[in-house]
């Protein structure tokens, strides 16, 4: 009888341990999210050499990334952005592909803000990255790459515990050097970039912190 009791007790302990492990594993996976967004961009005119001018508003901007929350309020994300802008006015014709990759710190103050409507949330993000500028057409040789610093604010509306739609406004500061000689800057860009995008955030395997 004692032998049977011990066996059942051991089985119960094993089941409890497995349940605990699975529970923690589920919590761990819930902190992973993915994002994708589409929108507009506006490059700073100071990033072009004299005589070249871009449209003030350009399409498209595409952002995509993965986010990991260490805690309910704090996390990090690695994201990629693609932007295209083109000439305007009396400027020589040009188009530029501006690509970036950034590692950012994420801060979610939603629970500390009492006046937000239900289902609404705010997420701030900021961090360093690298930008790649690729002119098209006649100026395709004037490629450029440089460090950047990005910061932005997202406004989320939860559709469910697994998914939310959001709007993001971000500013990317470029640390590109001056063009020397100036001809290297024809059709290229070494300045700052404002982006406004609209997208969706979804949990990859559950949603503990939506």
C-alpha cells in the first residue's frame, strides 16, 4: 500500500513540475510580438546638396520588426525600414531608396496613464541604427551609409488580446558626413527623416502584455 502511495505521490510531483514548466514557457513566449506598417516620409531638405530638392511628402515607407518585452513596461525591438522619396519643383530628376535597421529600447507607460480610453495604449521607442542610401537612375553611383538615431511614439488600439492596430510617428537623425566633393551628393541624401506609418502588431504565440 505504501509503495502504491509513493508511486502516486511521485507521479503527482512530476505532473506539478511539468505544469509549472509549461506555464513559465507559455509566459515566455507571450512577450514576443511582430509589427508591420505602411506610411509616408518627409526628408529634411538640408540632407540634399544645393540644387536638389525632394517632395515634402513621399510614399512609401514600410516598417517591419520583432519586439521582445522583458517586463510589462520595458522591452526592446529590432526593426527594418524602407523609404523612397523623389525630386520636386525645379530639381533635377532623382529617386532615392533609404533603408535602415535599428535596435531600439521600448517603453510602454499605458498602465501608468489613467486618462487613456479602454483598449488604447502608448509605446515609446528609441535606439541607434544604420542607414543605407541608394540613389536610382543617373546618380546610382552615389551610394551612402551612415549611423543614425531613431525615436518615436506609437498609439495602439487593441482589436483583441492578440492583435492591435497602431499609428507611429518617428524621427530618424542621420549622422552622415558632408559631401566632399559636392558631386558625390547629386541625387543622394545624408540628412534626417520623419516618418508616419499605420500598421498592425500581433502576438507570435499568445499575448500576455497586450
